[in-house]
C-alpha cells in the first residue's frame, strides 16, 4: 500500500499527527484531569471524594432523584413513543407524514426553552392554569410544574422523539414477509403483532429507551428551570451547585459517577442496535409495509395522536410566541395586550446582542473546526485505511459518552491555570464545544464518506492524479453536500447550547442559552420568550436548510 | 363448483394498482398432485397473482378457490384472511423469523393451531428428517446457511399440512449449485407429499425442470399454458418463443404453403422449406432454435462461421447468413473454424406474423 500512495506519505503522516496532538490536548488531557481530580487527595490516590459524595445525604438524594426521574421519564416516553410509532408506521391512520412531522417537532426545541414554555403553560400563573381556574372557579390548579413530576413529564416529552425515531425506523426496516409468513402460518393480525413484530422491534425499543435514559439523566436545563424552585436536585444540578461553592473534587467525583451510568447505558444501547440491525431487511426487494386496519377506531385514534403531537410540540412553541408578544405577564389575552416592545428591547440591550454574537461565533467556529477535523479523520480511517487514524477515530468519539457537565468541569480544571488560561473568556466555551461536538462530526463525515465508492478515487489515481489532486477534484466535491448538512447539524445545537455555557460563562462571554436562562431566572419572562422565539426561528430555518440539502433524509 | 381433484382455481383474477393492471383477467387451475409454475419476466404479475391467492393482496376482480373452497371473490364479497386459508407458503427471502430457533420456526403453525404436544413432536421429527435438518433444531437462523434457511422455510410451510403450497421464487437467493440440488429435492418432495404446488419463477430452466405444467405470463396475462415440452416446442407467440430458451428470429417472406409445407425466402435470397400449419403469403418472423439448425458441409443454405465456442458436449456457433447472425448448436463431432464457409440445414421452426 505504501508504494501506491508514496507521493502523499508525508502529508498523511503530518495530518494524522497534527489531529492526534489536537485531540490529546483538547479532549484527552482535560477529561483525564477530571478523573484524576476525583481520585486524588493530598496523600495521593484516594476514594475520599467518592466517600464524601456517598456520605452526604443531599448528594445521595440527588443521585437517587436522577435515577428515578430518568427511569420514570424513560418508561413514559418508551410507552408513548413505541405506541405512536406502531400507530404511525403500521396502521392505516390518516395523514401519516404530517403526524410524523408533528411528533418530531419537540426534537427541534432546545429542552430548556421547552421547560420555560411548559412553565408558561402550567406554572402557577400559566395560561392553562388560569384557564382551569376560571373554568372551575378553583383558587389554584391541582398541578405544579415546578416539581419532580413536572421535571419527569417535560423530560419525557423531550425524549419522546428519540424513541419514536428509533422504533419507527426499526418498524420500517423489518422485512414484511416475516409478518406475512406468520399470517400464512395461521396467525391472526394481532397474534402476528405479538409473536413476530413486537419481538423483532424489542431491541429497538430498548435501545431507544436507553438513549432517552441517557438524555434524561444528563439533562441540566429541565431540572434546573423546573426543579430549583422546589429545591429538587438531580446529579446535574447538584454538580452545578457544587461548582458554585466551589467544591471541585466532589463535583468531579459526581460527574464521573454520572459518566459511568450513562456510559454503561450507551454500551448496552450499541449492543442492542447491532442486534436490531440483524433483524433488518436483507433483500433489496422493495417492501410495502402491511398496514393494520383500525376500522372504527381510525378517526378517534387519529384525534388522540394529533392532540398528543400538538400538545408536545406545537403548544409550547405557540405559548413561547404568545408570551413574547404580550405586554406584561398576566395581561388579558386580547389583541390590545400585544406589543412588539420585547423584540425592540431585545434589539437594544447589549447583552442580547453580545449573546447573539458570541453564540454565532461559537457555532460557526465549532462547526467548521470539528467538521474539518472529522473529514480528515474519516478520510484517513476509511479511505487511506491508515491504522493510526483508527486511534484518532476512537479518541474523537470518546466525548459522546461524556455528560456535558463533566466536560465543563474538565475545561475548568484544564484551562484555568497557567500556562494556558482560557477560563473567564469565550475561548473556554469554544474548547468545551469542540470536545462535545467532535464525535458528532466524525460520525457524520464517516457516514458521508462511506457513500462515495472508493473506485471513484481509484479511477482518478489511475488517470494520473496525485492524492492531493484526488481529494480536491473528486472527494471534496462528492462529499460537499454531506459536509454542509453536517456543519449545520453541529452549528444548531452549539448555537443554543446551555449546560456547559451556564457552567463556564463569564461577563462578556454570555451565550444565547445563558442569556435566556438568566433572564428567565431573573423574572424577565417576556424578554426571555422573545429571545427564545428568535432562537427557535433560526433553528427551524437551519433545519429546513438541512432537509433541503439532504433531500429530507436528515433533520426533523 | 367444488372439485375433489382441484388444488387451486383462479378465475378472471385482476389486480389493479391505480390504473395499472398488474394482473389482468388471469384464469388457471392447479390440480392436486400437480407441480404448476407461473413463469414470466419480472413485473409480469406472477408474484401479485400468488399474493392474491395467499390472501396477502386483495384482488380488484375475480375469484380464487383453494381445495374447492371459495376463498376470495370480489363479486360475492368473500375475502378469507390469509391465516384461514390453510396454504403453505415459502417466501423469496425465506422469511425465517430471526428471533426463533429452527424448531420454533417450524412448529409455529402447529402452535397456532393448538396441536397436541405429541403431534407437534412427531410432525417436527418427520419434517426434520425429510428436510435433513436434524441437529440444527436449537439453532437460530443467523447461524444457518442460505440453503438451510430455505429448508426451514419449507419445513414451516409443510408443518401446516397443507393441500396447497405457494412458492415465490424460493431458489433465487441460492448459489447455482445449491439451486440445482434444491430443484431435485423440491420435485422429490412434491412427489412424496402429493401437495399441489404453485411455483413462481422468472427462471425458465427452473420451471422446465420441475413443473408438470407451466403458465407463461406477460404484462399481467397468461400467454400460454401447457407442459414444458409443448411450450418449448410450440411457443404460442413471439414473446414465449423469445422468453423460453434461445431462439433465432429471421425476417422472411412466405412464398407459398402447400400440404403442410411452407416455402420461405430469407433476406439473403436463399429459399427454405419447413413443416408448418397453414400460413398465407407475406412477411413473417421465422423462429428457429439453435439446436434445430444443422451446420454441415453437404446440404442447406450457404453461410459463414464467425465465432465458434467449444462447450464440451456441443459447439456454440455464431453463423452469418447475409446480414443476419444466427446461433447454432451442433454436436462437437463435426467442427468448423471461424471464417470457414459451411451449409446450414433447417430441421424445424415456427413462423410468427
């Protein structure tokens, strides 16, 4: 192989080494500091900090809260997500693609913005609460969104699309002749569902559930915005408190525990996904999925599903938009109470402009750097089949299993002491974002590159092109659409990131997430809503762009 | 209507997808003990026909009888669901359930029918013996070869103890050697069990090798039905002639027909006489199989050998006759070299308008 690529041998080495160094400094060094910190004491290695975590009743409570909240929200969204997937994919329910679109909508709403919207709807002075009170004459509503059950409910709504996507994808890939074979063997449609369809998608349901579990247990925005008021803490919010004391070692130890739990869940999830893959259609024959007739239940079920979908996705967005236009919180909902003042205010205050600029800068830099590095890693790994690049691929994907709170702690530990002091500037946020979105970029570039058949490159080499010519003339043009949509898909979550920003921000380096969070926290609901609406608008525009670029294959 | 000798009867079966008729008024009967093939190119409607019989597809028009029982009739509003038709079916991609063992796959129909434990045991052991699957009962499909999965699918269909079995291109995913072996085994199985088999395939060799009778389908209609020999020797139209086996088509002009003998002139001017049913004068397409042409040095039309491919038992020639190129297969005893002049004797052929 070396003789084939002789002319480019040095370039490949240099690039691999450079990216390797970059990963070592930006990803591995900070993360290992967290682990080291959690195990170190004045006298060397020790479990003292873990002992402190487990001996403090409040910490134990937070750990327990994290577990039960995540388990409960996972159960809820698995039940609902699997059922909805079955209904949408395998029955003759009307307006399927529209329902699918609606059900995926919560996926596009940043969880903390969702939490704010739910507070607007179901809080003590929320729209729904007041509607209920005026309808029943009761002095208060029988619910409280600022509570553990509020956290569970909102978490499950935001993880629902994950389960829905996983299960409906698996249902769509099942070979329908497996089900037809059951019918031919004498099984009724219902029996077929129980004996064949359900067992075949069980791994997908479990895998989706595990993803939802990890998403819930690592989430910060929802338990922060809905739990703090009720003095209800989970691991992520407890880590936030430990950092503000600051008690670094305990924060580190708790984040390692969190990483361990989510890591184990993700390993299990990967195994289940592989199992599911074995159940997928093997033949290239196109399969029209057999749909079950719902009969008289068709319309009522459609109404239920569409109500659930509207409730989960459209209602919160509508509430956010409504709040951003209303003169003051609690004003009667008439046309006279509407105003554009909050938007004008957002345009005027420096913090909003700064946050916008910062988030834009961070999003653009993160997406550009991670996609470039990802493209090189994938190329070296998949195309050049460069053994050392496999290590890069592995190193670059490690952060996938690391909770964002742990990444934030890693940044504080690594970049707040000389020789390199980034903490207190926007650069520490960039460092954190690079770590977080690197795995995502590598996976995107891997997938993109795998779609370009190697013979296209070999043909260029046979035509006399050097490696660099081949990359420039053949590879880059072919993977460009994939790279662009990957770029947008990194930009969007980076643009509205909250968890790490809220732990790492400093005066002058506020992000949009931080600005919205702080405004909401300080009681400026309408300003927060106006800014959130702008963010949502940008996210949905970005999504539309990605969908167009990928012809509807990527995005929600 | 019920006929004790009848396996499947299909009457004027039509299936439209929108305005496109995938199956267009198909009628045929598969007798008991018969191995019947639906043969045609992909998209000819053969699989849709099969799925209508199975009940996996709802016909637009027409009737289906299985074992003399009406199972599907649009006119009479009858549509027996697939699970109550008692038909064994083998799918193209086997459709062996990946989450069940070989044994669980095979006995599933019996479980559904709530058969006794003893009956399940004896049926399983019979099927396992018949299909040479013993020792594999506890394995999962992922641990089996394609041929073994195929047998499991067959075993599952047999466990229904059906009078009728539908096979949808069951051999198309196997490699050539295994395919040939399975051909014999399927035929053997059908003889042993006496089940009526409706076999769908696009592979004419497969259909010829196994079937008692074949129906050739094209664009949703049956164009010819008969024994493999009849279809091969007297194709009903140009499509069948072209689809079954190898056929040379030569433009020609019929000069006269008298006493079962047609005189025709080929494009290069040479005149040939063949046995033929009565035809009028005019231009025709003269269809002749490579083995019905005899390449020799003594008699027939003058021609020139372009290419000669030695195949062992025969030699496959490309022979030039004026502007026409023909395929000729002649025994290897008498060999010609490319470039050599020769004579071509026509032993038989068919005229199509």
